[in-house]
């Protein structure tokens, strides 16, 4: 394997933090990864796997060997009676893969458009947005065992997907953190596709689209949406075709919503949502509502309740504030940003983590909830 020394990592992390990899190997094929596993002593010294670098905070130079995943390729693997099975290499850019699959006429991933990062990183945190999670469209993945170099395949049930969670985030005996690297991911995209527009921001875009059509069926449907009523599978099946938005239409709406709310890492460094949305019991919510009636919460199918962490942080007055060059984004308090992007003094990982801890403390003191960071701190 070809080992590069002292490689600057600033271009390879979306926060734009300055740090170096003491040793870095670019992995552009499964075979190259298997060869690296044979040469390196990864059981004793686990490497650090770098995908799109969109979900990490670097707090110093990276000492373990960095494996930079650059396995490319996207293709239709199989067409079954019900699905198109589509595969992409771990190093492919996630958004380009989504846009490509929709353009090919294989809808299903459009709600996940513009999520920064690589295909290989997507299952690790079971990415999700606007009512769809990766696990809803997942087929299987290939990964390499870092200790043996062996290639293996996992189905959805073996990935232990949860909210922003999977088997790849756990260092327990059955967990795969530090033990395996994803090389390719396959998605089963349904032929009986239905739009998913129930998330409030998307529902609003859909209502605007219907008002432009202007016919009375469009108006009637718009009234239903404005009452925030859910559309069943049956109502989609019976709907006039001109009232159904296409997948590429939804992709455009998602791109518009994300651009309006979330900062572009190329302009202002960030790692997306910095904290997970916390889950509470109905009793805990009742307790918070008694003190904070406006708290934003969602009832989950399993009976638990998810609180909007962005609301909690916003309520503590953090929007626009910061520590050094690390700041809280003005339009979405859940996103921490590098205010020094493109200058001689970008935020350091230390500043980002000091800010994160201060936010955790103030949310805990006011609401009794400990927010859990979402990105991996290196
Ligand atoms: N809110 C505020 N103030 C804020 C931010 C949010 O009051 O500063 C309120 C909003 O008014 C809204 C609620 O909080 O009612 C939820 O906000 P939003 O719709 O922006 O979604 P989120 O829960 O903050 C999650 C994901 C995002 C994903 C969006 C859309 C997590 C940790 N984040 O954010 O994912 O794009 O929903 O589905 O689950 C990411 O993981 O990096 C990410 C961007």
C-alpha cells in the first residue's frame, strides 16, 4: 500500500478544520482495501476511516492510519417485479448518486437529496430527512473485515438500524466500529413509488404546487394538506396524475428547503445537525410543556416522543452566538458552523467542542435533557 505522510485534512472535512493525517492511504478498490488489511496490523491498531468527512470534528492531527475511501461506480444490479436494485461504491458522493438514480427513472431517494457526505458513510448513521430514512430504501451492503481482509454482505436486519444509528457505530462485541469498512451499498427502489410529502416543509411546497395548478380538484387537495391531514396510499392511488408531484419535483423542493435552512459547507464549514434530537417519555414531555408550552415535539410510531433539539437550543438563546470562530448558525440552531471558513483563522476543533459543551450545559440546566453530539469527534 502507498502511504502518504502529513496530508492536510482541511479539504477533506466539511467543517474546514485545520489538521493533518500523519499517514494516509487512498482506497480505490475492494482489492486494495483487502491488501491494506493484510499489510497493516489493524486488529492491534485500528485505522481511521474517512468518507466524505461531513460528520467529523477534528480536534488535532490524526495519528491512526487514515483510510480515505475512494471506491467509485454506480449501476443497476437487478430489476425485480417490485424493485430496481441500485448499487454505488462507498466513495461516491451521496447527492450525486441520489440525483443520478432519480434521473434514471428510479425514484425513492429524492427526500435524501443534498445530504452532504459519501455513499459509504450513509448507512453508518442511517441518514434521514423529510420523512425518509436510509433504512426505508436499503437493500444490502458489502464490507471488508479489517482484521481478516474478508469481504462480506449484510442485509438490513443485520445492520441494527436505529435513529442515526447502526451496527457500524458500536464497539461492543457484536458491533462493527473499528472492525469493518463499507465498500458498496445497494438500495431497493420501489416500482410502486409514492411521493413522501408529509413533513411540514415539504407539505407546504406541495400546497404551493397545487395552488399553481388551480383546478378545483387541486384546490380540494390543497385544503386537505393545509389541515395537515396525512395522505394514505389509497388516496395517492386514486389521485389524478397531474396532481402527483414527480420524484424530480420533490428532489428540487428538498434542495430548495435545505439551501434555505442549512449552510453550504463550501461557503461556511459545518457538519450538518450537531446534536441528535432527544427522545423522552410522555411524562417527561408533560413536565416540560408545563414549564415551556411551546416546545416542539413529535409522536413516534413506537409511542416515544422526539423533541426538536434545534428548538431547545434556540430557546436558550444560542442562535448567532459562539466561541472563537465556532458559532451557532443563525437560521438553524442545531447546526454549528465555522465562521472562519476561507480566512486565515478557521475555527479549531477545540472551539467547536467548547461551544458544544456550553450548549449541552445550558440545555441541561433549563430542560434537564442532555443532548448527544451527532458527529464523530476525532
Ligand atoms: N427549530 C427551532 N429553532 C431552530 C431550529 C429548529 O425552533 O433554530 C424548530 C423548527 O421550527 C422545527 C423543529 O425545530 O419545528 C425541527 O426543525 P427542522 O425541521 O429543521 O429539523 P431538525 O429536527 O432540526 C432533522 C434532522 C436533519 C434533517 C431535518 C429534516 C436530526 C439530528 N436532524 O433536523 O438532518 O435534514 O430533520 O428532516 O435528526 C443532519 O442529520 O445532519 C440533518 C441535517
